[in-house]
C-alpha cells in the first residue's frame, strides 16, 4: 500500500533514461515580424523535455508563419504569480496578454488561440470552486469536482438516497491518498482541473456496479479514462469499500495522465523556490499601441447576454453525437437539427437556456436501422422534438472573452413526453470570428438512462451499458437581439 501511495508523486517527476529525439534546428527568422505581437514560452529544461523537443519546434514554425516574435524563458529565472506550471504559452500584443489553456500538441488550437487573442485579450475572472478535491505541490494546484449520479436500477431494501450519496462520496474521497477535500479552492490560469463522474447501478443479482469517467479540463467531450468495459463490481453491502477503491483508482489515473507528455496535457510542477516576479521585473512589457490603433476596447464592449443557435463549429465536428458505453460503443450516431437560446445574467454568468433537437434528424449510419429506431423507439412521428431546459441558475462564474469557463447545469430533459432531471457538464467560450462577430462555443456532455427513465429498450449487452446513452455536443451560438 505504501508503494501505491508513492506512485502518484513519482508521476510528476521526469522519467530517468527517457529517450528524447534529437532537437531540431530552429526555423530561420521570419522576414517580417509584427513588433506589436509575440509569444512568450516558459519551460523547465529538465522537466519539459518532450515539449521542448517535440512541440516547441512546431510552435516556432507557427510563430514564423504568423509573423510574430517568439521568446523562450526558463522558469528558474522567475515566473509571474499566475503561472504555476510549465510549459506555459503566453500571447501578448498592445491590447493585452493571454495564457493558452489547451493541449500543447494541438498546433491548430494554438493558432486559433493566437487569432482570438490578437483581437480580444483574456479578461480577469475569478475561478473558485467549493467542496472540491484539491492537490498542491509547490506553486501548482490541481482541483477535481465530483459528479455522483443517483443510484440506478433496482433499489435495495430500506434504501435512502441522501444517506447513500453522502456515505458513498465520503468513502470515494477517503480512498484517495493525494487529493484532499477543500471547502473552497481558487486556482490560477495555469493550474489544472479534472472532473470525476461516477455512475452507480444496482442490479437484480444484488451486485453494485460502479461505472466512472475522468475528464481533463481541455475537453468535457471525450474522457481520458472510463471503466465502462470493465466496471467495478461487488456486494451492495460493501459499497463504502467499493467507492474507496474507485477513488484510489481514479486518482492514479490523473497523475498517470499528467506524466504522459505525448498527450499534450502533461505539466511540470513549479517549486516554491522559483521566485515570483512580475512581468515588468522580467522585462516583459506590453508594446505600445500603433499610432492608428486604440489601445483599449470600448467601455461598453462586453460579452452579450442573449444568444441563439448559430451552427456547427466546423464541417468535421458533429454538433450532437451519442453512443453507448463500451462494450456496446459500436452503437452510435448523431443528430443534425438543433435549435435553442441561452441567456446570461447582468454579471455575465449562465442563467437560463432551452435547446431542442428534431428526433427525425437522428441517424446511426444505416437507413434500415434508422427507420426502426425512429418508428419503434423514438416514435418521432408522435414526438418530433426532444428538449433540455434550465433557468434561475445560481453560483455560476462570469464569462469573459477568449476564456473557457467550465460549468455544471442541472435542468429538465424531455423525451417521448417524459421529463427527467439531467446534469450537464459544459464548457463555454466567448470569441470573435474573422469578421468581428461575437460567437459562443458550447461543448457539453451528459448521460441518459434510456431504459429506466424513458422506457426505451437498449441493445443486447451487459448492465448498465445497455441502458446508458452518452451524449457529446459541440456547437456555436451567435448574439441574439431579442
């Protein structure tokens, strides 16, 4: 057991004897550099070796293509307070400064970050969470909210949902060796958030089944780990031990993921010994605005409060996808017709929304299968729409230009004229397109128990996979004048 406790700590240390390809020669200097824009890259030479050898050469080439300067700094010389991990990629121009929050292996995403930041720098916004799991080493912090869904399937005798949820979550937290419960955790932009989703199911055989997923902050659409193919099983009477075991397992997943540099999520801890130095003390100052440009945006230029459906993010990204978990994930499809609206409060926090899909636009890639599902399962002739709505949300974070805000929304999902409460995990990013139009990118995921809640028979397979339908959404909203 002690050996297992030490493993997560070792994950954040550079691997001894790691084979690193020879460093590529930097590209030749660009012929024309925009003096009012630059990338500043902070790293730690011994800890960020994969990034320095594999990703940084591509970032240099991107900077050259875009005609912006690139400056490389070592963290040992000092870091601003908001930079708590490396590698860190910062874009700045006369309008302001923005920190890239994404996978460093995704060059297209970095390019989009630069394009957005050139016009709208990130705005300051608090990022505090209550009652979350937290881990700290040096100046680096990880936080992890927990989503524990209600027990599905048959209910045990004398079952009390509130007591079960309280004891299950306590055991889950107690099974972790590195994460501790924090009443309130405020994180910096380069700290990291993970999301723990746990779905308990009680079968007719008296077995408790724990299915779970871990999501990294860079995508709430695709999990970095799930155990749907081999969920944790045991006697219901042993549920505290099962939840503790699952907590230990999911904690190990996080630290393992942070160690795998190839995925683009890896981070290196910034030790307390690294001095905190301001941008000015590091001689990194914002350039002066060109003579024909205004330094600041107009005072009334803010994120719009009213939004309506605009369209797909791109031609290759379905806006509504669904699938069953492993081992039934061969059953999957998408829905093409979506509409809806979303409203923010006066302080630009998520407040209300309603979205609908046309059930007849569902496809699973086979005309015969689609016809059967639409007629006998979705009954689309009688129930042509499915919807999700919510209102009067409280405790939400304010949205800011160019910054991704993660949130959890509880609302009502209506399908086949049956309404059930559903919890949706979402990421919202206000941005401007090339024409200066305000858009809001929405990425979301949620789970439905289609059998117990909506009386739809799932495919042949094991419980709870055959009853569980996973949804991923990715679409754009535009400003609404209504």
